[in-house]
C-alpha cells in the first residue's frame, strides 16, 4: 500500500544518511574512548577526576553501542539466505531469549507441527526475535508472560482485499505476544518509523522495529500488529513459504 512504499523510501534515505554519519561518528568515539582510557590510567580511584572520567567512558561506550546498531541498520548486511525450519531456528534461540527477558517473565513456546520451509538468513530471524522480545520485556516491566508461536497461514485474494497489508499466498507465521502495557493509536501509527521510541534516553534507539520492517520486506513478508492498551500486544510476522522438490 501507499504507506508501505513511502515507509520503504524513507527507510532507504535514512539508511544512507545514517550509514555515513555513523561511520564518522564511530571513529570519533574511538578517539574519545581511547583518550579517556589513557586519562584513567593516570587518574585512579583516589583521583578527583576519576568519577568524571568514568562517566565519560560510560557515555562513550553507550554511544558506540548505538552507532553500531545504526551501522547494522544502515548497511545492507551481507546475508546468506537458506532453507530453514522456523521451529529449529527459534528453538536454538530460546535459552538466549530466556536470559534476555529475565526470570520474572514466563516464556511460552508454542510451535506448530510440520511447518513449511522458508528461505532466510537465520541471523535475521535471531535479530527479529531478540528485538521483539526486548520490546515485550520492556512493555511488561515486571512479572508477565511472553508467548512465541509459529504457524502455517494461507490468505486468498478475497481475504486480502478486506485486510489491508495482507498478501495472498502461503506464509509461515512467527508471532510474539506479551501481556504488557500495550499501545495506543498514536504509538501504533509510528511504530515502524526509524528513531520512533517512547523509551527513556539511553534505553531505546527506535531502530528495533524499523530494522525488523526492513528484514521482513527484504524477504517478501509482512507484519501485522495487534495491541490493546493495558492488555498487551501481538506482533505477527508472515514469511513466504518456499516450495522444495521433496515436498
Ligand atoms: P525501541 O525499542 O528502541 O524504542 P522499537 O522500534 O523497537 O524501538 O520500538 C518503538 C516503540 O514501539 C517503543 O519505544 C514502544 O513505545 C513501542 N513498542 C514496541 N514494542 C512494543 C510492545 N511489545 N508493547 C508496547 N509497546 C511497544
């Protein structure tokens, strides 16, 4: 649809800009970090400048994290798509994801049997899952439940004409649901905008969902978001099935 095309163009120009800026910025951060470390060698815990230098170091490291994320977003990372069973890819990530969301959140895994294969770079699935789970964790902000689900879904022309954003065909579903704070219309409308975030400075970059959008689009899939303020959210990622000789 119109909005999606505009979105894609905006992402491309943001990507080009971000890539150039992030690269130069990263070099400068290297200089700041290097000199801070040198200064820290001379200013041990007892030195009056020690705490200030530590703060500079912390902020510079955090900035380096952000630029790295920006570079990853801007760069069309070289990807090697291959035939995948999404259940295997998710299962390999579960332990990492449990660590990411912490012990207060129950992770429920609901794989659907006999998935169709998809053709993707598995690290892109990892990136999608990690970003969605961090968002779910932040939306829950305490004790809660996060569900990861897979499925097989087919949509025909008639269904798609009634459901904007849906594409006809056979898709493998990857869904992440949380019972967190949910989103109002305002947030839902800006969700995939690069740099849109409601998180505190230093906590969010607003690049997580923009990155996911880029990955899913690159793989000819689409995303559907359902959310109810105060109830929670569900992100459904649909990836086109591929057909193989062995059925
Ligand atoms: P970031 O996480 O850095 O803020 P994202 O692009 O991943 O960037 O998310 C953008 C915004 O969308 C978040 O700041 C938050 O307001 C909202 N959001 C994303 N996922 C969820 C979720 N599961 N529940 C509630 N709000 C969400």
